[in-house]
C-alpha cells in the first residue's frame, strides 16, 4: 500500500466513527472497552456503559459485590480494583460526560443510584413499555437492554 494514503484512510475512519456516534445522538453511550470489565461484568449480564451512572454509584456498587442485586459477584481484590478504576474513570460525571449528561438529569448530586432503570430519564424514555412487555419471555426484565436495542452492546440504544 502506498504510505501517502494512510493519513487519508485514517481521516476517513475517524469521520466514519464520528458519524456513527452522532447517529446515535442522545442514545449513544460508549461501550465497555476494558477486556477484564467485559469478561467479569458481561459473564452474567450485558456490561453496561460506565457513562450511564455517576462515579459515586459505581463506587457504591463495587463496595458490595457480595450482594450484587441478589447475587454474589465477588472477584479478587486486584480485579475489583481494576474494574472500579475503569468504571469511575469513564462514569457519567467523569470521563463519560460527553455521553451521559442527559441520563443524569434529575439525579441529585448526593444520590448514588444503583439501577440505571430507575433514573428519571430512563423512566421517561421507557414509560410506554407495558408491564406485560417487560415480562415477555424474550425480554425478561428492564435490565435486558439488548432485547429491544439490538446494538446496545456497541453503545447504541436508539429504537
């Protein structure tokens, strides 16, 4: 390949990625990029984008993995520290700000919510989904984003 084309190809790649992010608009949240976080969190559920919760929420959640929504999600100390560092660094009020401001609207600064599905913005976005739809065998609850948002694992939550 002629090396003089590399800057052009790089520019095209950046533009394509930027266009994809913009296409997601208010419904794009950068997906988890750390392989350890993907493995540990994604082994039981979709690894949620860190920008969906503030750092204080991730710290609270990581502080009690033995009682993680009714399950024991404990990991060794080193792994827990790595996961927490990643989540906090990319949280809605730190590194993930560009994606998350909209989701934190209405959340008090001293509140550390643990469930994305209880955030005011999430509730508004999903208010038309009936209880029956949440119980559908292919949905199985509010935490199963990919049931309705097929590109959720890639960060796109548009309908």
